[in-house]
């Protein structure tokens, strides 16, 4: 099951923006910017996933505004949506 997450504007203006200022190449290199967003996603949401003992997932379709998490187990995806938000993407 996949969960689509939009990155909240507050994160983009504050926390995520700090990741961009940490590396100057993110201002000019789109791949570096996506890499910075991916690192932020892993730090921001990875901790929660680890604490919940959820290991079977993949972060995909990363943009500067959104991303998807592909969960192996539907119950993990539903727990994520209940606790952190997002929406289930029907395939």
C-alpha cells in the first residue's frame, strides 16, 4: 500500500529550508535538492517508522512538495496515516 504525503508549507519555510541552506548546491542543482529533501524525509519520518518497528517500506516519488511511501504491510501504512497523516493511494 502506498501513502502520499504533501510536505507542509511550514516545514518548507523552516525545517526543510535549513537543509537547503546547509548545502549551497541545492540552490542550483535539482538532483542535490531532491537528495536534500530525501535526507530530510528519512530523518523526519524515519525515526517514527523505526520506533514503530516498521522496516518494510520504501520512500519513492520525492519532489520538493511531496513524496510517497510504499509499505509492504497494509497495517503499517494505515498506522502511518492515522498517526502522521497523508492519504492512501489506490493503485
